[in-house]
């Protein structure tokens, strides 16, 4: 059972992201699994860290597509990488279930 603050944060994350991720917190590990890729797991030590990683992952998944005119566009995260030597918050750990 989660403490009241953690349960509130879990409910908030689920409310905002339930259409795109399955979110849970067990044994102090915050976890989000994209509904479109059930083999990918995003983990974090806190709800704040998980929210940041979800935002990064969502931007990578949804904004890296080509625009309607067919020209190439960089995702928000890719633009960040282009300006810096490494991404600000990669945050996605791919887990393959067997």
C-alpha cells in the first residue's frame, strides 16, 4: 500500500497519461509501459522523475514522425540531442519478455 502522497501522485500520473501508458508504483519503483509498445518499460525512483521520462518518451514516439507535407522533422528530444552532446533525459529501458 502506498503512502497518501505517493497514491495522489500515482492517481495524477494515471489521469494525465492513461490513454498512452499503463502506470504503477511497486516497492518504490515507478513504472510506465507504453500501450503501443508493451515490451518497453520506463522506470524511475520518483513520480517526478517518471513524469519527466514519460514526457520525453511521448515526444519521441509522437513528434518524431514526418509532418503532413512529407518533409523531415526532428523530434523535440532529437533537437535537444542536436544541441547537446547527449539527451537531457533518455529514461527508457527496453525490456524484452520471454
